[in-house]
């Protein structure tokens, strides 16, 4: 299904019935990265995954607003349109910064949270200097034309738990085949030093008002052990499943761990034991 926004349509996977589970992706991703977890959970849960504007099957207007603040606003529109309540949120990468504003405004609609290789603070040090370039017009142009996110960073950040096959990589590359499709991926690196993350950082500990579990790919060179340790300090009750050989895209690399975390936070009687066989067919995203 699609949801209309003033800037274009955003695509939504909405399958199954039961307690809502909302999957929120970062970059360069979409509902595609959650396809295995959704396939395993949809018999017991209503599974929702929004493709942010500029990603996945959503529209990709060249003049769209791809700032974090705009993604937050459109995410809120989607949650309202979908009448999301009593939901478990699965947050990856930029997904936490995109979803948390709405969650904090509607705390009664959140049942629990699963965080997966994600952050809620701006970059520092040498990385900040690099990102300052990618926040400029020439930097965004280079990032977009070279397809740095899906073409280069994604395979570099993938672990060995489940190999990144050519078929799976094509599933991530397909929404960004042309440079004009990559305005959204080119915009987000600059947001890592932007005002929105800076404003959210002091509120990171508020995630602890709900039951929170972490599923963490420990072989992630981008958002690894240091970020997990920071979350542990911010949310003392955090329960963690570490996946030693998984990288940044842990929901795709180790979907069974995501399923376990969702079941722990979902309806008490649900203890899904079925195992969904992972497939490398990108068409599996069309659930």
C-alpha cells in the first residue's frame, strides 16, 4: 500500500494481524532488510514497515526534503494513517532518530522497543570532519553519483554470519540504480552532524521508559561495540543479544535474533518456534 504525503507517496508493507510490530529502517535500506523477520512474524503479528521517502518502493523526487526532520514528520503521518497502537518498534541505523520523536509524543502507543545497530547522537572526531564535506553540495553530489551507500559502504559493513550474495546485494541496489534515485541516501550523511541528532541526543535515555532489547551485529565497523556500550549506559535495563559475526544489517544477516526479541516483547502467549528459511530472492520483500 501507499500513503500520500505532500512530497510524494511512501510505500508501506502492512501484513498479518495481532500486536503491531513497526520496522523502521535507515540508509541505504527499506522494508527489504526486514523481509525475513516479517515472513516469520506475520502469522502472529501485524507487521508494518515504512519505506521512507527516497528509499525502497517510495517516490524519489529530486527536490524532496530528505532531512531527518522531514523523515520524522512523514513517519508521524504514516503512524497516524495506519492507526498504530500498542506497538513493538524495531529500529535500525537512522530508524531510531526518525521514529523516536513520534514515540516520545505518543508513549502510550509503544509496547516495547528493539534496537539494532543504531545511534541517537552526532558523529565526532575525524569522522565529523569527513561528514562535514558530505554535508556540502559537492559532497552530496559525489556521494550520490558514486552510490557510496549501497554500492560501497553496505558490502563493507556486512558481516560473515550470512554472506552478502549478489542476489541480496541487488535487492539493496535496485531502488538506487540511477544517480537521480539517490538524493535521499546522499542527504543523510550530513545529518550525522546536524541539529536534529544534536537535539535528540539528550533524550536518548528516555528510550528506557519502555522495555528495550538490543540485537547487535558485533562485526559492524560503522555502529559497533562502542555504540552498544553507550546504549547500555543510557538504558541500564537493556537486554542484549550479541551476534558476533553479523555486521551492520543484522536484521537481514540474523533475522532469527530479531524474531526472538520481538516475541519477548510481544503478546505473552506468542512464542513463535517456526523458522523462516532465509532466501536471497529480492522479490521476498513483496510480502
